[in-house]
């Protein structure tokens, strides 16, 4: 089992797409173990996007992400990191496949609705940034059928 960090970006909230995006993860069978509506500080954005410092889009990205609230979520499931990335689709809306979140809901490079951790190391680091007090552990009664769990 893995846990991944997802952020619904400001455009998802402004466009009223949060519910529909969350529904996709629920329908897929990923379990919600953390959720937080918050305004990202400059410091948090700098920490979260440290790997992108110096890239041409960095200032715009941080400005956008701190402009209004985001919805941070922790989702759990087998291979949750890769599963969530596949549901999200490629980074740019114009390139993302139809059927994915970014492919179905946008055409932009910068305003692409959602962030998802890209590796177990990133997930651990990012979950620590957005959920420093830990996550909610609970066992879905559907776990055996959702996840082939015994
Ligand atoms: P990812 O979100 O699919 O993991 P990354 O390469 O990690 O993609 O980039 C982080 C975020 O930076 C993207 O989601 C997007 O919002 C923004 N970004 C990346 N490349 C560009 C670009 O070329 N122009 C504008 N924004 C970009
Ligand atoms: Mg990334």
C-alpha cells in the first residue's frame, strides 16, 4: 500500500471542479486519509516546489499556487502514487489523454488543476509538508474487494 499527496490547485476550486475530481479518485478505489483546505504560504510553496527553482515557470507557478486556497488530500491504495498520476494525465492539458483529469478539464500548461507526488520519496516528503500532524488511519469495509486484501 502507498499513500500519495494530491493538491487541487486554485483553478480547480475557482472552476468548481473539486467535487468531480475527488469523485474520480473515490470511484477508482483510493481511500481518503487526509484532507485540508488551505492557503499555501510562500514558504510552503518554495519548499514544495524546491526542485523547480530557477525554471522559467517557477515564479508564475508559486504566484498561482499561493493566489487563493488549494485542497490538499492524502490518498491511499495499492500503487496509489502511479495510479493517481495515471488518473491525472500528462502535465499539460493539451497533451493529456482524454479520460484523464487534465485531459478532460483543461488545455493549459500552467493551470493544470492538480498536483500529485511522483515517487515514494516525493510522497513522503510532500505528505510531511501538508500533513505534519499525520493522517487518519481507517479500514474501509470494502478493502478486500477494492484491493485484493485478505
Ligand atoms: P507535474 O505537475 O505533472 O509533476 P512538473 O514537471 O513537476 O509536472 O511541473 C510542476 C508544475 O509546474 C506543473 O504541474 C505545471 O503547473 C507547472 N509547469 C511545468 N512546466 C511548465 C511550463 O513549461 N510552463 C508553465 N508551467 C509549467
Ligand atoms: Mg511534479
